[in-house]
């Protein structure tokens, strides 16, 4: 049984779709948001595998430059700043505050674990109005290894004072949930986009949004 819950931030709690507007202004339609995010994740994986940690914000900037170069578009400082400002001000998905409040009321310690730097994560959670629901705001920066490497998940469990087997990672990315499972944690998959869980066996908790995932967690793990 899980005794604490750890949440990914971007897309799990916060809605990335608002980034479409600054990307559309910089690149035109359709905005290459998915291509940029995929390049950013690829860069973070290479950074971890080659033991060459670099700040996630710096990697995001380089991924933006790569997309611009491929499309023959010049992205200036103004466009860069607009993307960063939007990242800091992402809204929560509609059901997120209520789901978190129910889980906290049930007695679960709550934490976030993100690839973003700590200052960025705190700014995002504060703007979304949900920072006060979390006991810890954790970043991979502490171990200088990006998810889904095992070190971030084990660090989160250590900070919560629990073995990994008593911590459940909640994420909207199947690779993130799989990383947590392989690190010895439990997992919960928020399947916001259609398609199967792509890695091995899915976790015991799966739902289309955080409200349904919270219901399943309360049924499986209520303290």
C-alpha cells in the first residue's frame, strides 16, 4: 500500500495546451509544440545517459532553437521570453485542485517531482494556486539525473522518509510512471491522451483524469 503520493507537474497537474498560442505566434500553424517537447525529453535522456547534466531550462532553449532551425524560422528573444512566461503561468487542469484536496484530506503526504528547476516548479504551482497542497516540491536537480532514471524517484522516497514501495508516482506520461515502477515505487497513470500504456505492464491505477485516478488511489491505498 502506498503511504505517500508524488506528482509529476507538467501535463499531469498543469495544462500545457496554452503553449499553443506562443508557439503559433513564433512558428505559425500548426504550432510544433509536440516536436519541441519530444526534443526536450530526448535531450534530457541523452544528458542523463552521458553523465552531462544541464539545466532543464537550457535544454528547453536548445530544443526550441533546433525546431526553429529545422523549420527555417528565426525565433528571437521576445518569442523565447513569451514561451518561458507561459510555462511559468500554466493553469491547472480543471479537476486537479479538487482531486488533490481529497487526497490530502484522506491523510496522504503529497509531493511533486519534476524535471524543471525548483524555482520554476514553485512559481508554476504558486500561479496555479495549488502550492499549499504539497509538503515537498522536489526537482531532479537534487540528484542531477533526469526522470525516468531511478535516482529521482528514490530521492523522493528518501525525502518522504519511506521505502520506494510505499510511494506512488502519479504522472500523465507513461515513461515517467514506468521509471517509477522500475525504481521500486508504485505508479498511477493519468491517461490524458488516447493510446495504450507503452512500457511493460501498466500500473494498478489508471484513469483518464486526476479525479478518476484519485478515486482509484483512495480505493487502493486509503490510510
